């Protein structure tokens, strides 16, 4: 290959190494080429070097709201992107209701169903301020948050809707007394708070969303309970997962192998359901199709069917990921990603320690 400079790959090999090509029936070049000496004969080093990673890796934030973030991770392997996704879903801790002490429930909602609904309510509590509660620990202000729900619908009154904002935070801990063997014994509650929890949380604790419907009470019905929230991770139960979803996709790339002009260009524009293509006016009544919004491509493959099949090629960049995080509200999405990075770093340090 005399026309290929030393240290560079031929076009077809560079395409195979860096792109997934999406054909009409199935994608090709999906496997990653990990072997460091794969292109040694051409003077190309394919090894993973830390200095190269630091030089090429970058993050570009595209959209950031209170509960959602979209950003690009560039220069990273799919396995690392997937590690962040899995950590976000299953290993970043949050606070969620774990125990519910029912005092009275005459609603149509069964006790266990009501307890399950309470567990899925996102709590406005920073888990970084709290500790995990183990089997041998006593519930206290540093590992347990206590809420109270006490409502009744009087006879003759209209139906009452019970919503999440009616959960009342108890900063001094449990107000329910345990059963004692004798009346003379000193009554004990289900927690052992040494002080006001506001000193730990630094702010009043409540729920993230105020309008989640928990139950509806008819005339004469009542609910009275105490709910205890603890720190946990999504690996143990989905209620502790801090994200509604965390997902990624490779950056789309739309390439014209030859020009699409005239009526074919207009047909191509109409084919795409997400308006990736647009018409460019060349003057003298000539028009051609261009990929105006390739990032919006969903890989429906409509553009590579019919008369434009040989003119358009869909690709995905292997080391460029569009990452989306949707927070449940316990922590902002940018904080969730930072916490995921810390957890991955901790795992790497643990592995290095074990190996050494």
C-alpha cells in the first residue's frame, strides 16, 4: 500500500476500526478491535495508553435541566460507558422508605400495597449526609428518616385524595411507642435520636414531588402510619435507584456516497420521520439532499431503502457516546454522574490494592 503514509491505516481499515456501518439488514464492524498489535505491520499502535486517553477523552454537555442531562462522552470504550450506566442504575445510593408501621388503615388499599407505594416515592434527602443502616445498628438521626401520615375522611364528607405532600417529616424521630411487657416500664420508640435531625440534613426533609397519589379515602375511612426511610442502592431494590433511566447511544453519522438530487432528494427528505435531511438549493433550479441534523437519526433505515439505498450510508462512531441521565429527583443529574465516577474510581483502587 504505497499510497498510505506510514503510521496511518487504509480508509477501509480505519472505517472498520472506528465506525459501525448500519446496512439494511444488519450492522457490520460491530466488534471492537482490542489487540494492541492488530495494525503493527502498518506502524499503527492500537494499544490503550493513558496519555492518549487523557489527550482524547472529553465530555461535552449538550442539555442540562433540573432533572435531566444529555452529554457527549468522546474517546471512550463502550465497556466504560456501560459501566457508568450500570453504576447509575444500581450502585449510586439514595434514601427510600423501607419500613412502614401501620397504626390504622381502613382504606381500600391493602397495607402491603400502600407500603410499596410509599417506598417508590422519591425523597428530597441528600444520601451523602446519611450512613447505611446495618442489621446491628440502632435507627438514629444519621441513618434513618422518619415520616408520619395521619389522615381521615369524616362521615358525610366528599372523597379525600391522599397525596405525597401529606407525609410529615419528624425531625425528632419516631413518635410511636413499642409494646412494653409491663405498664410500669418506660415506653420506648422505634428510633433513638440523640438530637434534632436538622443538624445532620442541614435542611428540612420532604418529598421531591408533592402530587403523587397514594390512596383515596371514602367517608369514615382513615390512614395512620409511620414510615422509616434508610439509605440503599438500586442493586437491592429499584426504589433506591436514583435515575428514572440512564442510557446511551453511539453518535450517528450520515454519509452520502453520491449526490442525491432532484426528485430523489425530495423523496429522501420525506422518507425520514425525524427530519435528518434537508434540501440545499444549488441554483439554476438544481437541488440536492444534505444531512442537516444527523444527531437526530434513530436508525430507522428508511433512508437506505429504495432508490437512495446505494447513495446513503448510516454509521455510528464507536468511541463517541450520547449519554442521557434522567434523575428521579433525589440528586441533580450532574451530581449523580459525579458520584458514579467516584464509585468506579473506588472499584479500580480496590482492584489495584487486591492485585498488589
